[in-house]
């Protein structure tokens, strides 16, 4: 979340002449609801099933760069699917950097909304710890704060 997946993904896709796909945006377009509204109306479990369905729909596509929501790889064996069907990249950020970016972001993040600074830090730290086992399975892991987008793209491509 807020690690630069879309920014780096778009640049990488352009460099490779691939199609860029943001799973959250595609789900929003498909269901005519924002991710926040899907969470509010139907809950996280339903959203995770929609993510899985969309992810599996990508199997027949070639020459794509996919930016997933931060939780996608942590559910429904999605990380195994990603690794079997492509190259995975983890853009690592510490909790404080995620919170800082969240405060400057114009896009609402359903899991971060309505929390005090203390609650945000506790939630983000806990979530990163829970997801770390999945994220660390990525083919490439980068410190997203210390490396520039161009450096990451050069290594991946």
C-alpha cells in the first residue's frame, strides 16, 4: 500500500511496451463501485473474492504489468498464482513512510480510513508484519524509500 506500485508499474510497462493493469481500478470499473464502497457495502471477504476472480482472468494475457492491491497476494493462494504466472516485485516501505504517504494521498484507502495517528501506526505495523511472509516471497524485493523508481525499473527490466 502506497509503495509506488502504480507509478513504477506504469513506467515499466511503457518501457517494455506492455499493457499496465491496476487490479483495484479494474475491479472498480467492472463493478462500478470504488474499492472503499465495496468494502463498506459487501465487506473485505467479498472484495478478496473479486480480486481473486479478476486475477485469474489475467491468465491468458501476455505482455502485461500488473499492480495489485496491497492485500491481494495474502489471500486465496494468490501469491503462488502470481509467482507461477509472472515475476513478482515487493516495494518495501516502513510503517512511518506508508502513513506519511497516506496523509498526502488524495485516494482513500479503505483499511486506513477513520483511524487516529496512533491507531494508524499500530494498524500499519501489524498489517505489514502479518503480510511480510507473503511479500518476502516476491522474486524481487526493493527498499522503495531508498531507491529511485528508475533504479528499480532498470533492475527489473
